[in-house]
C-alpha cells in the first residue's frame, strides 16, 4: 500500500489534500504516488551548485512516469570551506543531522519514495543512512565531479593545490605570482572535487552499493548526460515504488562487501571505512565493516589509480569506464546477484552496460594485470591503536609502507600546522596530532592541511603522521588516522611523548609505540580526561554521544 494513501485518500483526509492544494497541487497530483526529493542544493557547496537543474529533471522523470514530486531542502557543508578553523568541528556531526532531517521529512509527509540529491563528503553517507533507516524505495543521485584546473606540480590542480603551494611558498620553492595564479584557475567548473576525495569515493561507492544508477556517481557535473540520468532517476524511482523495492533490499551484507571491494580496488578515501560502518549500522545488517575491510584488503587487487594516487582525475576515471568497468573487471570477486536501484542485479547491470569512451589501462587495469595485489586501504592495529587505525597505502610510495620515526606531538591541528610551516618538523619525524577524535575534536577534523604542508615542504616521503582525527581523500604520504580509542577517551595516543619511537608497518598491519608496556601503563595512570571543548549546542551533545571512529562515529543513544 502507498504510504501517502494514509493521509491523502478518503473524506476524512480533506485537511491534508487542502494543505497540498494551497501550494498548487491538483486533485490528480494527489492521486499519484508522492515522491520526496531531498535536495542539498546551496550556494555554499560547489558539488551541489548544479542540483537545482538536476532536481528539475528528476521531477520531469517522476511526473512522466506517473508520480508527483515534492522537493524539500537539506543542509550540506563543504569540507573545503570548513578546513583549518572551528567549522571543521561541525562537518562530521552534520552527517547525523542530514540523516535525521531526511528521515523526519519522509515520515512527516509519508512519502512513497525518495530521490536523494547530494554529492559531498558527509551528505552522501548521511542520505544513505537515512535511506537505510527508513527502508522505503530510495535512489541517491549525486551532482557529479568538477573538471580539473591548470596544471601545477605535474598534474591538474584543484582547490587543495593551494595548501601544497603554500608549503612550497614557505620553503621558497615557488613565487608569489605562481601561488596566486591557482586562485583563479584551479576550479574551472562546479561539481564535487575533481580528485578522488571522500566526496567522489562515496558517490562511487553509492553506485557499488546499488543505490545509484550506473554511471550516476561519476558523470561530470557540467555534462548533458548528468541531466539525462537525472530524468532517468525520476522514472526509475517510480518503478521501485511500483515493485516495492526498498532500501534494505539493496543495502545488504552482499552489497556492502561489494562497496568495500570497490573502495579497495580504487584506493578510495579512508573516510569510507567510517561511513560504510555507519550505513551498515543503520541497515541493521549485523556486520563488522572494519573486520571486512581488514580481511578483504589482503585479497582485493588495486585496479584503479586516480588523483591523488596518479595524475588522472575523476572525469578521466569516468571516461575510462568508471565504477561500471571496475564491477565488470571484478565480477568474479563480487556478489553479482544482489539487487540494485535499476530493479536489476549487479550482473544484469554489467551485461547491459554500454561504454561511451574507449578504455584506458593507465587508469583502470584488468584484474589479470592490476596495479597491486592488495587493496589501497588498510586497517592497522597495535599498542598505539588497540581498536584500529586506518591508512591508505594505495596513495603513498611503497618505500613508506614500513616507517620508523621519532614522535613530535601536538594536541591540536592548528599547533601542528604552525610548527610544520615554521620548519620545526624534520626528516624522520612522526607527527602525532591528538585530541581531534569524535569526542576530543569534537567532530574528528581532517588533518588535510598538515599533510599538504608536509608535501609542500618536501617532507612527504621522509615523515609520517598519525592522528585520532581523519584525513581528506586527497591526502597522500604516510599517514594513519581514525586511531581508536582516541586521546579524549584515554587511548594510548594520549600518552605519546616527544622523542618516542613509533613504527608503522603496513605489510604486518601494525602500528606500535616502541615503549615498554610498563612505561605505557605508568603514563596512562597519570593521564587525566580533559574537559569537553564544547558544552552547549549541537557539538555539546555530540561530545557526549559520539562513538569512536572504529564504530563509525555514530551517535550512541545508549549514553543518554
């Protein structure tokens, strides 16, 4: 039965029909299935700037297929705007707000189905979490990636190039004129970032999950094909409603494993580990996503290399075949019988797919000739990360897969960045940035600038960075993030001291503080829990309820 029938049919429901009619809906409109369109459009996020036009084409498709579209707005913050200041505290917590707001609107209005429009880092997972929670017919449609900018340092630039350039400027490697040029030419179009950051990772994984139409995650933002697939999405949601194919029939253990394998094969953002954990939690599939990443990373080949792992951007990846090509190459490793939003299985989608451009083995390799025989994301454990830490070996030089260095410790992102730019970090240092986890940050800020500054100062291959915070998908170099337990919860990262030796061994999947267990316990006994940085407002609540990065940083309502 249509959900909307509960409020739109029968004499006793005149109130609801009259309310809709006050906004111009007709009697005929209200007899059709009511499809909500959750649109994260704003002038704050380049990845969402084209979603007004995309939404209109979705509406066209819905109406054409016999439904009535009802659009509403959701928030969406850009990680780029939040970098390096207090705004970053809000970015990860905004994921929960997005999920809650979509759930609320869908339940208030009893929509029969949902089309979710969002492209960026926390918006895509937040919307997928809502879909899994609601378990009604849903399709997610991103706005598509932007084009790369002027060539800088050997590859097309993007907005993150300015952070690398600032490090180069501080080391007198480039001129001020070269630095300034990037401001006008690094972002030539709207769209989610041109590289494989968290935004484009999650858009790609939405495809791999089966929650986005084939190619829907990677078609360029400015392409006519983006508008065409928007109309197709509107038509397809009506088929899902008619057949009652709901989100939890698509988001299953099998589809989540498929998404993990695609993430590993394309060396996606480390943030995907946390987001897939949160989505699995909402879908109630009873799955240890971290354990799956750990096991699958050892036997999933790396088939794609995209910036920051190569000079090729997301649009190059799309033209090389995109996620569809990865699924085709990996079909023997995938659960190809799972349902998708096409109302067909993964295998049926693979068999029906038509490629618009020739392949490019510099970007996507065949499974018989991969870039590497292990995945591009790895889960580490050890006495410095008892519950886990996450790294991305697919994005850094193989020489860094075993790194032993001397700790230099900072209790905030800002302190570390200031020291790096001032030349206080040297070859052989392991930069430790703590109290940046879900509770301690709060909000698990990205150590994006710190890594970029190390790169700009020529330290990318001679230093490492470990943190209980996160990283941007564009970061490269030897890093381990999401260290759990975090410092604010008394994790061992809290008691590392300057001069300690830290060993990172990706092959052994280990992260260790080379200090005796007796000394570690002695330091932990002296440690005192810090006061929360925020005591009021949403972040005050988040500080109290956030779970660890290893649990997806979801809100733990059992603590209320």
